[in-house]
C-alpha cells in the first residue's frame, strides 16, 4: 500500500544559540506559546494536511523529545500503517554513523521511507513556528510537474542577505540558489521546507553520499546538484506567519507575537487548524482577588496572586503576591515568589525565583537583552540577574549575574 | 496479566441521582455534568480508580448517555485502553420486554455472566454525584483487614437542605448509617433529620463472588435497590463495615449545591484539598491557552484553557472556550464550555450551560440563594 507523501522532520539541531534552554533538550522540544513545544507545529501541520506518516530525525539530547512524542497519539499520529516514528542514528553491521548532515540523516533512513513506497517526500524542519497547509504546497508541486519544490517567503531586501535565497522566474521556476549572499539577487528566502519526488531525492542522496567531499547538506549540496542538472525546481510562495526561533531574541519575540494575533498573524485560536500538544492535565488556572492580569496568556494550572502584564505563562506557573511579571515568557511549573520582579526575559521550566529577586529589565536605549534562566535553576532571594544574563546554574541569595 | 489477590474491578452508576438536578441532566446524565472548569463529574471516580490500579471498569449507563459516551470514548484519557480489562459501557438491552435499569440490582444482574468471567477478587461500586480524589486502595485494604463482607464509605456532614425539606421519595433514595464499633448497625433511607449524619457516599467494596451471589438472589426475588433491599434486611447476617472518609467531598444534590461546590473551589484551600492528590484526567480538547486582552479585569476566578477575556470577570468559574467580550460583566457565575457573553452584557449568579450566548447589552441576574440557569445552546 503506497502513501502519496510522507514527511521527514529534521529535529537533530542542537540549537546552540538557545544556550541555557537547550542544555538538556533538543531545540524542537523547546516549549512555546503557553502549552506547546516547537515540534507541535510541524506535527500538527502534517496531520491537518492529511499526512499520516512522519519520520523524526533526532540525535541531540533526544530523551525529552522521545518521551514527548511517545506513540504520537496527541497528534493523532498513532497509526497501524504509518504514524510518527522517531529515527535516531543506529548501529549497523558495517559500523555506525552519526547523522553527518541533513541530507545524510535522510540517506541513512532510506529503508524507512521505502517501506511506504511514497511518490513524494516533504522535508520539514523542527525549529520553526509556522501554520502551513502542506497539501496546498503539494498541489502546487503537482501543478508545476516539479521534481523539487521549496517553500519561500518574501523578506525585506535589506535583510535578504541573512537567508538562503531562491532566484526564480515569472513561472516560479528556480534558476539559482544563493546562500547568505552579500549581493542578493532575490528576496525569496528558503523556509527549509522541501517537497521532492522520491525517486529524484533518492538518486541525489545516493550520489551525494558517494561524494567524500560533500557536507551532506540539503542547502549546500543537494540543491546545488539539482540546479547543476537543470532539474524542474519551483519556488512555492508562502505568505502566512513564519518564524525561525533559533535565537533567544527571536524565540522571545515569537512568544510575544502570540499575544497579538491581530497584528502578528500567528493565531493559535483557530478551530480549523488546531495545534496539538501533550496536555498537562492540570485544573483550570486561578487568579486570586488582588491579582492583576493584563494582556497575557495563561494556561491550566497557573496560580496568580501577583501582577502579570504582557506575558505568556505555561501550565502550573505560580506568581505569588507582590511579585511582578512583565514582558516575560515563563515555562511550565516555574515559581515566582513574593516580591520578585521578572521582566523582559525567558524563564525555562521548573525554575524557582525566590523572594525579592530581580530577573531582567525593560529595554532602555541600546540595552534590549532578553535575560534567560535555564531549566531547574533556583535564583536566590534578593539576587539580581542582568538583562543580558544567561543563567545555567543556581544563583545564591543576594548575588548578581550580568 | 495475572490479577493479584488484592485487585479489584469497578462498577460505576452514572445515572444515580439524576432526578436531583433535572436542569443539568436535561441533555446528559449526572456523570457528564461539567465541574471545576474543565472536568465532568465521572472524571473524579474514574481517575481515582485508575490511580488505584482499578483498570477493569464497567459503566452502567441507563439513559441520556450520549454525552457520556462521547466524553469517555475509548477510555484512553484515563489510561483505560487495556487488553485485559479497560473500560466497558453497558447500556440496558433494547428488547421488547426490557426496561431501563431501576436500581443497582437489575443493572448488575444484567452483567452477571461478565462478572463471573472476570479475575479480580473484589468489586468497587460507586455513583458519580461526588467529586472526590478517592483512595480506593486504602478502602480495599481496610476491607481486607476488617474481614467485612461489604465495606461502605461515608462522610460526616449535614444532609442537604433540599433533601431535608422534600416531602416525597420520587427523587430517589439516599442513605445514612447507624454505626457501632465500625459496623453498620442500621441503614436509614431518606432520613430527614438535621445535624451531622453518617452520610453514605454509596461507595462499596465487596468480593466479586459474594456480589454475584447477593445480586443473583435479590434479582430472583424481584428486588431493586442494593442498599435498601440487599444490605438493609441482611445487616444481621452480613458484616457491613463502615469506612469513614475524611477527604474533600463535593456532593451534587441540586442546582444550588452544584453552584456552591464550584464556587468553593475558588478558595485555594478547597482547590488544593480536591486536586493536590494524583491528577484528575479528562477529555482533551487541545485548546490554546486563555488570552486576557487589554482592558480585561479579573478577580478571584478559575478559568480553563481556550477562553478569550476582554471584559470584567469576578468570583466566577469559566469552562473551556468561554468568551467574555469588551465591556461585559460576569459576577458570581458559572459559564460552561463555549458560552459567549457579548459586549456590554452583564450577568450575575448565572449558571450558563454549554454554548449559551448572552447577547450584547442584555442583563441576567439571579441571587445567591437562587442562581439563574440557562440551558444548553440558548441565546438570550
């Protein structure tokens, strides 16, 4: 029984630019938007687009991610034939390899893909926040009779040189690919989402693997090789919300944009395109008399007695009396104790911020760092964490970290 | 799996006491009444059973049970999709001669063959009118240690006012115990005395084989009610031990108590008492977090996921997906899943059932002693 299209989700990224947030977990497992993890977005997109078979390529700190994915039931991806499969690198008779690059990760799982005999394979990335209908993308791919299509976003010309750019003609056919060029010829940034005809992808993966000088990377090797051979390559324009959340500031920003769906375009309140996640199972959140909650998002299990402004609080977060939380992203089960002030920052899961501690500050002038506190850290009473600080270890009471 | 000598199966009666809350069970039954911002009443006993390794559970649905079937589905949320045991829903057979179950006797009699086939040594019987985080393991342990034939759980509280005032028995039977040295000496049916009573929680532990015997005999005699017709006449023969429960009990006995028991959870002390134990599972709706838009004012509320709050909300319990528009005022109210309070509307002491809409500018006010109830899908 053949599948028309299956998805391969690249989730091996270490996310080193997220520092303290990815010390213990892979980037796709980083919490986002009050109750999600980043990987919920591509997974939900798959199931909402009618893709029921997803291979997740992992290799960095896979524990949290593996446990989170489980049998795939929260995304309706527990299937008899297909469903979600976590695919770490594995030992073979002839030795074992870590995934050397994005293309190599797919190459090492050719036999997984072949089990489903797909016509098309969509390559997804596990570090983006985006609601996208992949069936629409596939329709485009078929209409163009393409062998390879890439989803692209128009970006402002002045920022174009930060991206991998697709140069395409009127008919969307790609003629050139520029990786972070100094002089961009296009403002169509690759979103790192590709649809391949499987026979073509397989051929180029095998050719790439045979090349000892290759970096085994889609952007650096596979796409240039396709261009060299004048393959039918097309750029699919996507104009919805898309954000690479690979850095602390972009992750913070994307969270804040969730608070303003009317302007940012990232609407999580969409019954027709739900984002699924594993649920905390906690009771409704509680806002006590005397608390202040303004322009914020709260999740099940929160207990608010202090002040919360323009912030996103994940499940089970406690804000005690007299504490102030502003412009902050606070992940699951963290506690802000009485009198503590938490501003313009990202607090990871299970953090305790003790009485009267100060974390981060509102931007002023050039100072606009996002203070970040890593998973499980305790900030001592009266301690101070500066606006650019990256806290990985406990801070004793009264001490400072900048 | 081989069942240990301590293992038990569960039998749940989701329609018990439906007659006490006619408004709320118009389109459902007691077990599927929404409670505490995101649960249905059955979630409490069901989750408690799961946490006590009771994973072979029969739900004896009788009528109006579509909402419960929808809620329970395969039982996955309670980890009850099992090869051995799991969740069984037993409606009455729809045959010419058959009728809905009247009491527990005819209901259990209809599954005697099933019960004979099970491996568990004990059976645990409950209703669903209680929100409790109940430790069934402790009760089974007490049952084994006391050597009782039947163990019956009770808590000490006053009888609800509506029951005391009632002049008929057509809202069903409730029971209080006379206890001596831990043994139930007498069972009073529909007692109307004020003051603290040993109020039966209708939670029983009994050996499965004894239950089969008792039900078999009672059914042949045309008896209906387990407590009134099986236990009460045999108190001198059967060793019925009383098991006092000191944990938090929210007991639904009419619309007013439904309102009050929800409101009581706004007090952290009560909330922790009910929820600090193992988690209560419920059907997952995959809602987004709740959003408080600029201008929202909230004080002393419990709110589930998926709500959008732009107006003022005070002393209220909001279920999943409720919308309170700009300028709307919600006070001392319970708004079930999907209710919408439009701009400038004002509600107080209101129980809005699922998907109720209060149109812009409208006012709905009940009182502390008499909250207004608006039925499912109504537009005011």
